[in-house]
C-alpha cells in the first residue's frame, strides 16, 4: 500500500491493516495517509 500524498510505501500489520490513517475527502473517497504526512500536516491536503 502507498501513501496517497507522498507515495511512500506503507507497511501493513500482521492483521493486514496499513500502518497509516484513512481520511475521507469531500467526495467521500478514502485516502490512505502515512504517519509522516500526518505529522507534517500534509494530511489536510487530502481533504481539499
Ligand atoms: Zn505520506
């Protein structure tokens, strides 16, 4: 899986869940954001 902002690889846990956060944008589409983009504040770009 890849981060929808920076495109870096996101690891998955043993339960096959991505180590990142799903964010819904205004169109209701799910985007996957890595922890780095969350901390840097780029997560806001997804919601636009
Ligand atoms: Zn990222």
